[in-house]
C-alpha cells in the first residue's frame, strides 16, 4: 500500500508539536482509526482490550486515548523513554549525487502560509553558521550536516567530565566528533506539498522498508564500539550513541581544525555514497586525503604507514591511533590496500 493510504500529510497536530515559525506541514502523529479498521476489523473487535490497540495506545481504554510518542519529530521522540531504545524497520535512501549541487536553492517563505520561493541558501546568513569545511566546495554539505555538540569557543573539549585518574593515553569521547543527518525540517524546505518532486507525501522515496536481516545489519553495533566504555563515560544521548556505534571510530573528530578545514569530498565520495550501505560512507583510503597525504604517505612516515609496519612486525601490536577497541585485530584488507596504493605512487 502507498504510505499515504494511512499517513496523512500533514497530520492535524503538526502546528502543535512545532509551534509558531517552527511549524510546517509534517507527519507528527499516528494514523487515525479509519486507516486501520479497513484491514484489521476482526482484530479491532477482539476482546475488551484488543491487542492491536497497543500498537499506538499506551493504555488502551475508553477513558484513556493517550498514544505512544510518535517517532517524528525525532528530537522529541529520542528524548522519550520509548525513543531511547527504539530502532526503525526502515532505512533512508538518499541520493547525494543528485543533491550536492542543488541543495539550498529553495527556502520557505513563512509569512505567506508556507509558500516556497526560490532563494539561494548559499547567500543566506544561516548557511554561514558553520566554519571552514562548510565554507568550502561543495557548500551544500553544510546545509544538511552540522557538527553535533561542537566545542566551539569552550575550553571543555569532552562530552562528559574527564576523570582525574584517567591514563594519559586513554580514550575519552570529545565534542564535535560527529555530524548530524537531515530531518524533515531540512528536506521539506524543498520537498513541500507545493514544492519539488518527490513531495513530502511520497514517503517511500526515502523511507525503505528493509528485510529483517538487513534491519539487523544496519542497527548492529560495529566491533570498535564498546558499550561498557560509553556507559562509563556517562554518554546517554541517543544520537551520540547511534553515531558512535554505527561508524568505524569515535576517535575521528570532525571539529578538529585540520579535519574541519577540509572539504567534505576529501573523504566522502559523493558519486558512490549509498546511505543504505555503511561501507560506502568512508574507507581507509580517505585518510590519505585528496592527494594531501594526511595519514597515508608514499614513504613510511604516514601515521597509518607506521601503525601498519608495527602490526606487520608484531601481530600482537594494537592500533590505537584511530581505534578504541578492535585495534588488536589483524589489519583489514581495506587498510592493506590503501597503504599499498599510496606507496606505489
């Protein structure tokens, strides 16, 4: 069935979940009963408190119509008890190659009932709020991806208080390590009901229902994430935990000055980036930069070169420059190939 067979855009409460200038036509609540009863009539009238009612309602009864928190807006849902442990059955399909040169060409004209007017986002002051990398080409990356919990001008560089007895070379997560991903707030700037195709009611264009094995693969933590370490740090923020557990390393810090001064495409290949395949986001060769020799060099002086040589000499050597947990494992083929390619130049 089409998504809008059940989900109506917008839902009646869209201007109550977000208020004032922040409100825009969005799906921010569960479908109403008519969307369900056509297919589930028998389940609806099964017993005094039908089990199917618990899908949406937290305490199904004639006197209590309260519902579980809806997953959108994510900032509200993630702060709820249900949102803390929730995982989605959907993956997000987003064609970066089609957006990298055009994102930001439209923005909402809020005073006129959400009409959309063509305006260059790149000339908007809002596009100038992110320093360095967002100012480099392509500028559109900074429209959708912002540095999460940046340190900025603060002297406090860690996400939680640093223990006084922490070993000098021990890892502790720093601010500005991760980037945010866009939500409807950004996407519907262009893809509004009266905006660009696909419109906001074409949910299945981006939201792809995944087979169970793929759902597990996308939500499973990688082996460099240590939940015990995250707990010891007191990290409870859902976005931080999701980013940390689903990427290769938390030691890479986007806000660190040498990284922040690079263009996003120095590490990310937009043409081959597939949001449904984590392996395409970055690869070891990205650490070499775009001809800059950042961490992989033609000689043995690069950081990855040195770590690789130590690993070859002593299989028990633990790589800790980038990895917080799995550096004791054998060097993966991606790392071997990246160093080999650099030394052949």
